[in-house]
C-alpha cells in the first residue's frame, strides 16, 4: 500500500524558529531592545498552564522577551480589562496574548476585543479578522496560518483545489476557510449540521479537520491522493493524543499531517512570528501604540 507523504510540522517549526532567531537578533539591534510578548492568564487550567509554559520557553529560544501575568480565578472582569489596557499603553510591549479559557464570569469576547489590534498576536480581534475577510491580512490566527505555512513549505499549491474544512470555530475553521479562499481554493465549510458530510469530504482535494472528535475521518471518506490536514488534538482515556483523522487515512491520502507532530508545533512558531511582525510595526509607527 502506498503511504501518504508525512507533513512534518516539527521540522518545519524548527526551520521557522531558526529564521526567527536571526530576525529577532536584527530587530533587537534596531530597536535597542528585544521584541516583547505579554501573556495574560486567569485561574488555573492544567492544559492552559502547559500551553503558556511552552509559549514562554519558545520565546526564550528565539530571544523574545516574555512577560507572564497570572491573575487569580477570582479576578473581576474589570481587573482583567485594566491589565489589558495597561499593556495596550505600554510602549515596551509589542504583543498581547490572552490565554483562553478565562474564568466563566469573565466575557472572553469582550477581553479579546479590548486588546489593541496592533498588539493582537493571536489575530482574534474583529479588525484583524475583518482584514483577513477582505483579503488584506495583517495579523492572522496562529493555527490556520500554521496550516498555510505547512502547505507552502511542502510546495502544495491550493489554487483551484476543492477544499473541505470541517469545523467553523472563530479561531480555527472560519479563518482557515478564509485563508484558503484567499489562496484561490474553492472552499466548503462544514459543521455539525452539514448534510452528507462524508460525500463532501470524498470529493475534496484538500481536507482540513478541526472538529475535536478522535479519528472521525476514516479512510473510505478520502479521495485517493488528497491532502489531509489534521488540526484535531484529542486526549484519549489512556492519556495519548489523537487527531480527528484515523491513522489508516495514510493508506489513501497523498499527504497527511500526523498527530502529534503536525499542525500543533506550528501554532507556537506562528505566534512568535506574529510577535516579531507586531514589533516591526511598532518600531515603524511607535505613536500608533
Ligand atoms: P470548537 O469546539 O470550537 O469547534 C468544533 C467545530 O466542529 C464546530 O464548528 C462544530 O460544529 C464542528 N463539529 C462538531 N461535531 C461535528 C460533527 N460530528 N461533524 C461535523 N462537524 C462537527 O473547536 P476548535 O475549533 O477550537 O478546535 C477544533 C479541534 O482543533 C480540537 O480538537 C482542538 O483541540 C484542536 N485545536 C488544535 C490546535 C493546535 O494548535 N493544533 C489549536 C486549536 C484547536 P458546530 O459549529 O455546528 O457546533
């Protein structure tokens, strides 16, 4: 049985970091300080603690200064908002990341919208999402941007492809559909109410699964030779990670991202790249911040 080409996100993100180390050193010389990323957390969530730790370690590896702000679970919406506003005004901070989830009593959307669009390294602010929609992207969400970077580095041109994206969240599925549309793919955006999902997937040249259901995409749903990107990150009862795509899809697809080691490692790399981008903009127009 022919096996799909494995799209190695770990290797690509290592390349990305190597490029960033050079760029950050250059920027640090130009600005007389390293780019700086502020990370806001509230409460304790084991997964969030781990993600934040990984982001901070990645900042250290490339020379970005990170500032972690850990608020208690009891932090009021105003306290979170005041911190965001303070960091918006801080000329020494280039990027702000709000680690989700926030405690239930804090309106996450309101907090994300309070982050200055110029410092919004997650690309979740409506202005940045709007720029993506009109095809003039500025800061774009890290995970779908990481998928585009993987496709680029593997020289997979999506122009003219029929693409199916499964999942319509604001942080993955919808921006993924927009990025692919901007790259001239013809996109069908599917979700839990989609009819005949398997038929739609079977016709696709490119499938992006961002659902959160372990192994829901089976080999018989895939067109032979298709590109299959698995964003899903699901923790199984035995503690192992599983994607949304069944591993046997490798016997049908032309290209496949593994889980772990595919899309996951790219997300942090793109976050760092967005921080460098924000720093460049900040240096070019310091008064805009
Ligand atoms: P959400 O839960 O926000 O969205 C899931 C989407 O899947 C929804 O649009 C939902 O539809 C759709 N869906 C649910 N069940 C079905 C079904 N049976 N058939 C078709 N569509 C379905 O998830 P996220 O977008 O935040 O994350 C998706 C996955 O990606 C998760 O596994 C998450 O862990 C992973 N992830 C990985 C990242 C990485 O760095 N690798 C980063 C972010 C997420 P509806 O809208 O109708 O409810």
